């Protein structure tokens, strides 16, 4: 059976030292909300974290006092994948901007 992890309260030492699964899931939802709406963003986060949409919604609204250890691990893995994807996109954007600047310097 999976071990339950207590979600640290706001301002606690554990919360400051590491991001909680709730915080990570909430951030993923908020990043997608402008494009997909709240329900769509919760559904996307649920699929990425391999939890039910109902559970993701409960976590988003802070209802459960604890997350299962395997839930915490899946949320962290999904968040890490999301951040790595975002980093790849930023690197590609940076390379494009650098190429445009180099082209401007070469044409001057």
C-alpha cells in the first residue's frame, strides 16, 4: 500500500524547502487556464499526472489533507516534464532571436 504524505501548511518549513504536489498541480492548471479554461486545464493536468479529473480538481481546490506518495511522485514527474518542455521551447526561441540579431548585424 502507498504511503500517505501530509501536505505542508502555507509558510511551513517543508513548504519552503520543496514545492508540494498541490502547488505543482495548481501551477500546471494555471499555466493552461488561459488557453483551455479552468475545467479543461484541470483535465489536462489530471491526464499528465495520471490522476482522475475529480481528484485533480480536489487537489487544485485544496480539499485533501494528504496526497498518496505515488500521487506526489506522478505530479512531480509531470511537472518536471512540463518544465523541461518549456525549457526546450525557450531554448529554441532564444536560438531564433539570436539568429535574427546576427542577421541584422550582418546586413548593417
